[in-house]
């Protein structure tokens, strides 16, 4: 059977980011996968019932794994606790992956949900740190091959050869 791929909806240009924008990744492989019915768009923050637009949020005191373990929180710059929505959205994303047979995910980097290499450090100063967001961490922990937007070449190779990546996000 054809591998299906979860994809951050903002990468398809959908205006779901916190500021109401998308971040379309123009790539012929994405167009082909979409035409083949392989892409399953997700926006974990919307699936956690957050609105568009919404205040920017960062993980304070850790990375996605710490949020899932209850050791860190997702907060806005004003200090509002968004943790429950981010965790709920990650769980919906995992459920969608399972129900749609997605072994892969292509997620936009640096998001507190979708980031898989880097996230912001929780100080709202634009500083980044190594680490994955809440959804990327949960998906990888359940064996889904998580790739960042800038890794689409590696994803394409894995999809073509049917190779499963060892979970490493987070
Ligand atoms: Fe894009 Fe993920 Fe943020 Fe939704 S949660 S806007 S899909 S980066």
C-alpha cells in the first residue's frame, strides 16, 4: 500500500498560523503526493481548538518531551497557559496518523507543536534552541518518521524506498 504522509497544513499554504498566514512550501513532489492522495493535512493547534489568529506561544522550561511528561508548559508572552490545547492537538494528530496509515510526517520546523529540530526557547526573544515541539515528539515516540520542512529531500527518498526512520525527534 501507498505510504501516506501527515503534513503541517500551513506548508500547503493554508492560513492557519498564529498570525493568520500560511507558509506554502512550493515543491513538485508535494504537488505529486497531493495528487496521489498521500497527504493528510493537520494543524495540531487548530485541532486543539485554538483559534486563528491566536497569540504566539512557546514552550517554557523545556522541550516537547517535557511538556508531554508534565514538566514544562506551553505559554503565551502574557503568561497564559496553553498546555492543554497543545497536548490535545498532538493526540488528535496521532489519532489521525493511525487512522490514515501515515508512517511519515512533514512538519514545519520551529513551531512549539510541529518543530522537530529547533523551537524557540520560551523567552519570546527570538532565540532558538535544539528540541522538538509537542506534536512532533508524540508522533516520533509512536514510530512515525518525522521530517522537518527543510528535510523534504530525505523524506522523498524514504517515501520512494519505503524506509522507516528511527524515531529521533525530541
Ligand atoms: Fe502550521 Fe503546525 Fe503551527 Fe498548525 S501548529 S500553524 S500546522 S506549524
